């Protein structure tokens, strides 16, 4: 078989028109680069998000575009030949008895198989790359940096973005990629929102995503919850709050059909503003068939025009992954985890003041946080500043990281920009509905009784007796 001759003949036939010539060269160049990058990924070389886009999206696109240019070039060449007469534009006759023809067809079949295989591998790896956390969080870096950073520090940091934002099935995959294309264009044009608007109104229902792992019907029983808060005195005195959380359950025959997850069995519908912060109308459809509507004052027209929404997980767990902590709890948790020393005098107070000051940018924040903490100890406790310089430096670094994790002036994100609806300490949360002001026609209201969701076993106590009883 004259391989060289067949290749030469194929190239001569496909490059007679400039478009075909460009197509052959474009396909060859893109194919070679694609093979090299695909092989590097197979051998464990992890591409960064931008190299991944080139490898799995741009190069396959150029490769396919080049392949399309080849037959278009041949068609244009035939149109040009028609001007010379019908004989010049006649279709070639393929006689399989001739070795050259057979070789040419074998070459075309082999090239087609190679092309299909290469595009299939690229398509598979492309989808895999687009489903990766790195693609979601780092491709549009300026926009997604805040979300990606807090995601990495969240309880769901080992769950892929697509598992929650897309879920299983092809239809939502296509929707997400169309939405992603619009977002990329917004990123290029600089027309994205600062901060990113929440909630995500086109988010897939939680039964299709959250409940692929969680099983609300199996929630049951009560759980002890201990929260430590540090005072702003010299000793950073720790105070503990102990609550018995009534988790509730979704089994109507269980002992615990009450509690926080009561709505699993009883459907709750509501109307709210776009942010889901103001909820003036609620309809409850209970398991026994009774229906009650609750209203809070006059419903604004802007809310009356909005759709009725069935309450699901994300109406309360609205920050399950992209969690922006408030400064007080962030410091308390760092102290509890020994990431901040609890025996540095007044550290709780000074840390709060340092990270909540108004800084225009990251560079200023890093400088001023360090100056605040070090300056305080050098002025007020010089002996501590000398003896514990290393611990003070570590505390400064932790506070700088804390600020850098939750505050982004370039995206207009500050402490409290994104409300968390779990609880009711810093935001309305539970009290959006449980406020004793949503009233039904019979005069009943939605209870604000603390005992509905939890029992308070201790409140801001240094040494709660209940903990000695529970954990002797």
C-alpha cells in the first residue's frame, strides 16, 4: 500500500481551495495540540481552569471547525471548476479495482475513525472539566472568587458544585450550560452584579439535589447543641449556650413528627419579595387535609404579583455551602478551635474592632489589621507584646485570613451582605414567619414560642450545670 502517495493525493485534493488549505492546517495543528494535552491529563498533569478551557473546549472547537472547512473548500473548488465547463466539474469516478482508489478510501476511513475518537475523548473530558469545581470556581475568577473561597471552607467543600446547582439528568445540564454562557458573556463585558444577586431564583428544587444525599424523612429525635461565645473582657471569658434542638422528623408514625422539620409532612406555600426576606402571606396544607392561610398586614402589589413558592430546604438552609460568617461568630469559632489564643488579654474585643473597620481594599485591610492588633499590645500590654510576639503574629495572620475570606470590597461584599436564614440571631431567619404577627381568619397566629424548635438548657453561662450532667 502506497501510504505516502495516498496521503499526498489526499492533501492535494483537499487543499485546492484556500479554505480547504486553511482547514487542513487548522485541524492538524489543533489535533496535535489536543493529543499532547489529552495525554498529559491522562498521565496525571492537572490543568488549571484556563488551560482546561483551551484543552477541552477551544481546541476541540477549532479542530471541528477545521474539519468543516475542508468539505466547504472542496465545494467552493467545484463551483469554480463549473465555470470552465461541465467536464471540468464532473464528479470523480471511484473504481475500487484500482489500488490508488482503495488506498485513498482506506485513508479517509482511518482519518474519520481518528477524528471521531479524538472528538469523543475531547467531548468526554470537556464535560468532565465543565463539571469540575475548579471550572465553576476559578474560570470567572473575579466574580466567583468570594463564592469559591467560602465554599472551600464550608461543610460541603467535598461536594461538587454541579451536584447542587445542576443535579442528575441532561435537561438541567443543558439549562446550566446555557445560563453559564450568559454569565461568561457578562464576565467579558463586565456587566455582572456586585454583589451576586441572591437567592438564585432558577435553582433546581432541593428534592432533586440536596435530597440525593440527605433524607429528610429520616430526620428524628432531639440533639444537644452547644455554642461558645467569648466576652470582650480581659480574660476573653467563654460563655456557653446549650440548646436541645428538636430536629423533628418526616415519619407520621414516629414519636417526633414535630419540631424544626415539621414542614416535611405539612406543605407550606408562601409569597415573598425577591430576596425572600419579607413574607406577608403563607398557606399551610397539613397532613390531615386542613388548610390555613396566614397574613401579615397588607400585601404589597410587588409581592402579590410574585409566584407562590413551595417551601423547601433552601428557604431556611439558604447558605449551606457559600457561608459568609458574621465577625463575632467567626472569631468565637476561631477561639474555640484554638486558632486564636484565648489567653491574650482583650483579644476578642480587639479582634472584632480590627476586622469590622471600614477598609477600601485588601491591601489596606491587611496592613491596618496588623497595625491595630500589634499596636494595641505594644501600647497597652508592652510586656505581653515582647513575651508573646509569635502568638500575636499568628493571631494577626488568622484575622487577616478571616477578613480576606468573608469581605470583598471589589464585589461590594461586607459583613452581613448575605443573610443566613438559619436561626434568628443576626438576621430575621425563623422570625420571617414565626413572629406571632402572621394571623389566620380564626385569629390563630404562627407561634414564636422558643420551645417549638428548641429547649434552652443553659444561656451564656461559664460552667453550665447541664454539661456536667450530660458529660460528667
